[in-house]
């Protein structure tokens, strides 16, 4: 978070196939969203990620407390290889 506050330029890297032979990079500007809703208040998030949260050995409330920062990235450039 400190780095985003100093320089909001970010790159996000995602494997785009199951063997990680293709990678997609998204470049853009990041911002910390003030007063975001906790994940426990977003039913769609819980529906999608509740099993993954359980695999981490956490409850939804514990996850929400540990991961409470929302970062919004405005995409400006995409590279895929």
C-alpha cells in the first residue's frame, strides 16, 4: 500500500492457461479505495470464493479482517505472450 501511495503505476501478471506457458500482463494506475465494503457484505464474492477461503483455514469473517484493503486498478495496457 505504501508503494501505491508513492507511485500508483502497477503491473498485474496472470497465467492464462493451466500450464503457465502463456502470461498476460495488465498495466495501469492503482488507487486504494477508502472505506470499502468487507467481503462478508458482498454475496457474489462469497459465492465465488467461499471454498477457497475455507481451504485457507479461515472463516469469511477472519478473511475479511485480514484482507480488508480494496485496490482499484484502471487498466491502460495489456500484453500477452
